[in-house]
C-alpha cells in the first residue's frame, strides 16, 4: 500500500464530511449501514481514505440525483464490487489461457518437427537445434551360478 495513496485512511470524520459535502452524522449512518467502511484507529476513531470520499460523493449523487434509496444504493455498490471481482477473475483466466495456448503451440511445433524427422528417416546429427531421436539399449548381466 502506498504511504498516501487512494486507499490510505488519513481523513478524520470532520474532514471527510467537508470533502464529501455531507454531515458527519450521515457518514456515521453510512458506516453503520455498510455503505462505506472507513479505517479505524486504535481508539476506534474513523479514518477515511480518498477512495471512501469518492464513494461518499457517489452515494450522495445516487440518492439525490437518481432518487435511489439507501437499500438500493447498497445493492448497487455490492453488484459493482462483485462485477469488479469477476472482471479480475476473468482477466486472470485469460492470462492463464494465453499461457496455455503458447505452451500448446510450442508443443505442437516440437511434435511437427519430430514427425518430419521420422518421415525423412533422420537418425540424428541435425544442426540448429533439431530434435534427435533417442535410442535406448538394454544391458543384461550374466552371472555364473555356483552349485553347492
């Protein structure tokens, strides 16, 4: 976490109220309802981050301009969080799929080179990183049995 980034809880409730244009009691209500969850000091005092203040402004906009009640706003915010989480999961899945696709492409290239060598009857000794077939040999050891 950055020392003073958007998520750093640094603003006391009076400053957060002033920055968001809301009354401190409204901020306490929003906290109780779970609309905004400010950080807490050791003494349980609220500390708001810039992200919290932006969220407070959005709650105010939804309430005043769109006429949405607090229950509806809470539901909207939960859906937005879920949407963001799902987008992150999708991006991670896309990255994993891309990596697997690259590995598959590499494996197919190796298989194609092996098939080409087999068709030509190559026995090895190629240059430039060509694949060489490996031949295995079994060794059998014989030991004389002593008769007693």
